[in-house]
C-alpha cells in the first residue's frame, strides 16, 4: 500500500508546464530526496502536494485518500507539514510563540500546546532561545525554527524545502542530525536540497526532475551513476 503517491501530476502557468506528468511514491518511514537543476519544478511540486497549488492534471494521494484539491490547512490537519525555501517566521513574535502557533493544530488546550511547543524546541536545539524575538535569530537557527514549527503540527510526513541552504559546515552537521532523528521517530520525509553530499548521505531514494519532468528515480548510488542526471547537472553527456 502506498503512503504518499504523486500520480501523473502536471501544473501549468498559462502555457508553461512547471511540472509535467510526474509520478512517484513515497514509502512510509523513508527519506525521499527531490533534486534537479534550478527551475526544474521541485518547489512547484511541493506546492501541489501541500495544497498551495491545485494540479492542472493528475492527483495526489495520502494513505490512499485523494488530497489534491484540498486546502493547505486541511492537508496539514491530515498529517503533511512543510518548511519553506525562504524562511519567514512571525518576526515580531518570540521563538516560543512561533512554535505555539503551530502546536494549536493538535493541542487539546493551552497547556498541551505549551508541552508540544517545548518538546519541538528541545528537539531542534532551540529551547534556550525560546524568548528571543525570531527576527533576531541567525539564519541557521531560523532554519531550525521552520523545522520546529512544522514538527509542532505533529506530522506523519514532513516536506523540507532547502533546509540546508546557506548553512556553515557545523550547522550542516547539526541539521543532518536533526533530520535523521526525525526519521527515527517514524516521520516520513521528502526533502529538496542542492547540497549533493547531504542529499546522497541522508536519502533512502531520490527522484530527479529536469524541466518539470521526472528523469530518474532510484537509490543514491543509482542516481549518482545515471547518465541523464549527470547530463542535467553538467549540461553535457558524460560520454561527450
């Protein structure tokens, strides 16, 4: 039984196909990497999965129930949360209040919401920053705050959109550890990332997009050796 399924999904903007007839499945408990050159359609695909865009064609299923066409908050309530490539916390609010806003999705009451928020902050290493106004956080911690906010919705699937972009080596290592611990909790992860060493190290499988179409799918080793992937990233055929 498929857990999350993208089935022949296309999204058009006017006459331009941002993604075209993309199909793949995400298995429960795995980390699925989504890679491709800039403009390949990765974030558009995320926006379709979590309801910001409705597909022009095709459907998305979660636990064998159709979710394409649902609104983002409905999809989040069903158990799919996401982070964003451009980090946009509630800048005038504290780190804790940012996460509290998300925790009320599942919380029975305010005390329960506080418990969820505190646990999310401890998990992401931000508890000691809980009273800091979020706009004062450095980039690495703002990225972790995005993850903490998503985790506070207690998702079954987490969509991570370039959570490693702009991080220094120490922050990269810390974030990789967080992602692996999220997987250890049984949360399924789909991640967009341009750091190839990171994506190859943490992914169970990888889907590759180019010009809005899926050109490859497989294990990190299979993707690394796929000539279509090499050509998409280098712009030349590996045999040239």
